[in-house]
C-alpha cells in the first residue's frame, strides 16, 4: 500500500520524491468481477497509457493479503516532483485520446475498467525519506513479492520527522535493515497530502510469509548485536519511540507484476 516508497525503482539511482496511493475497492456484488477480465483491461491501459506517461516514474498494483478490508486494491505510483503528479494527469488524458480516438469507444473502455470497483475510492500522497534499502529482487508471474506495511503515527508530543529522527532512522537502516538478508527492500514515507498528517509508513519487501517471520527474528538478533548493553538498547528505543503514539497497524499485500513499471 504504499511505496509509501513502496514502489521499486529498477533503473533510476535516486529515490522518487513523492508516492501516490489510490485505494480502490472491489465491487463484490458485481456479476462482472472476473480477475482475468480485470487484468486484460488493466494491461491494455498500462501498455497504451501508464507505461508511456513519462511523468509517472513507477506504477504497481497491490492486492490484499492481510488487512482490515479484503476488498482493498492499491495503485501505488511514484513521481520525481509535485508538478509531475499534476502533469501526469494531463498526460494520461492525452494518451487516452491517442489510444482511443473515438469518444464512444474510449468512454466504453474506461467504463468497462471501472465496473470492477465500487464508486468510492481515496487518494493519499506521501513524501519519501532518504533512508532506504533499494529493492533489487522484483515480482514476476512465477515468483511473488510480498509487501509488509507498518503504519505508525507521530505523537503530537514528539518532535515529528526532524533531523534527529532522520538520524535515528539511518542508524536503524545501517545497523538492522541493510544487514537483514530477509528484507529485500525497505522504504519510509511521511504524509504529504491526505486524511492523516501523523502517518509514518514503512514498507518492507520479502519473498514469503516464512521470510517475514524470519525477518522479525533477524531484526531482534541484529538489535542485540548493535547494542550489546541492555541499557543502551533501552535508551535507543526510548529516543525513537518518543516520536510515536505507540500504536501502529500492520498490512500485507502482494504485487501484481504483469502491468508494473
């Protein structure tokens, strides 16, 4: 749900600046809810529009595995600037006109795509943080990639994502996440526009559910190695925890590799 950076960058060395997350919801009451038909429509739109839109740096759909709403389907896209988000919308319209010059045919195709979803959807925009472990193993139709998302909330009594927070993030990244072989990619994001300005989103990519379990165990092992003295561990944890409310949510999604860039 998020690259949040929850979207991997295959060819560009620098991280994107912004991530957009569109939450769609399957219309389970529809008689037309056919995954193969959905994939065919999305593949055509991806080939003719999304993949050709130079302002969209990356784009991936994620399907629900474990969250509080089994109807969730996320479209996560990344951008190099805020203006690119705005330009991408205009460019999408231009490419749609090129792909389906006939207005009736174009409207019919877009209507067909929308029939899989409920009318309600929501959009969030997140700013990326520089503390990342770039994803180097990608989803394929033969080998899935799981996205574990941890959504925390900044405390109003804390300092928020200031310079000290980013320095603590870098310590955890260097001492824990980068050394954990089960973490194939790690991205952190903060609220930029949307419903909850306290959100702090961390995205961990793993290969399997068993690797997710092993990831947590390895994190604990690496924390003990990084701070061998219990008092130091507790102090570090207290400094970092001060930024948050202490409540977080956990979500697991699976990437759809067929129409991703």
